[in-house]
């Protein structure tokens, strides 16, 4: 269930980053070249955040059974 919720949250976040990438970069730097490169970077990298989040969630899921036997 956690991975399903993660997929939904990260898919929405990825879509928002792709749509609003120029505005987000422009909030930190108004140079047109920086905005262009930064927006391209966010659009390329943000889909991989889904896999990074899966790694964290599934890693924590594997850690949880290991901590139960120590009690």
C-alpha cells in the first residue's frame, strides 16, 4: 500500500515539476540561460525521483522485520 501511495505522490510531484519547472527556477535566478538549463534539468531528473522514493520505502520495509526480533 505504501508503494502505491508513493507512486501516486511522486507521479503528481513529477508532473508538477515538469509543468512549473521554469517558474520554480525563476524563483531562485532570473537569468534566462539559467532558467532554460534548470528547467531542462528538472524535467529530465524528476521522473527518477519515483525510483529513489521506491528504494527508500522498500528499504525501510525490509528493515522493519529485522528490528522486531531484537525486542
